C-alpha cells in the first residue's frame, strides 16, 4: 500500500469517532433549542431555569467547538503528512491547500456557526416576546 493511501485511511479512521461526537453535539444543540423555545413561550419561567439553560448552552457550544477542533487537528495532521510525501495526487494537493487556507472543521466558519447558534439560543431565552 502506498504512503498516501495509508495517510488517507488513517485520517478517515480518525474521523469516524469524531463524526459520532458531532452527531451528539447536534442532538445536544437541538435539545438546547427546545429549552430556549419552552422558555420563550412561557413568560413565567423562573430566573433559575434561564440561568441554568444559559449555562447548558455555553457548555454545549464549548463542546461543539472542541469536537470540531479535533476534526481540524486531524485534518491538519493528515495534510502535514501528505505534504511531506515526495509525490501526491491532485486530490491530496487540493486537500493540503484547503487545510492551509483554514477551511477545515474548527476553522473560522465553524466558529461563526457556533457563535450564531449560541446567540440564537441566548436571545430566545433572554429577550422578551412582544
């Protein structure tokens, strides 16, 4: 087996458990939106419920970012190994360029998405309905 194929295989093997964590983060985020919607629809929600829900939103956002960051670290490591090889395919070259440009999990786009989700949940929790 050539070295490029081994790098790809190890990269994809590492992404499998990361993808399972990402599914868990999506479910936890969905649950957070359910909390936020319930709080938003009930004006008599106790302050403690809002505070605890907000803490939950922050924890899930940090876990979501951490999970994406692990995927980005794995992509960066794979790109580094591919770049060390004397000869790589055009797909591998495009992958290395993409990683070098920062278009990976845990990159700026992932952070922006995470912040938008957190902002939406906190807004639903703390803003009064008119």
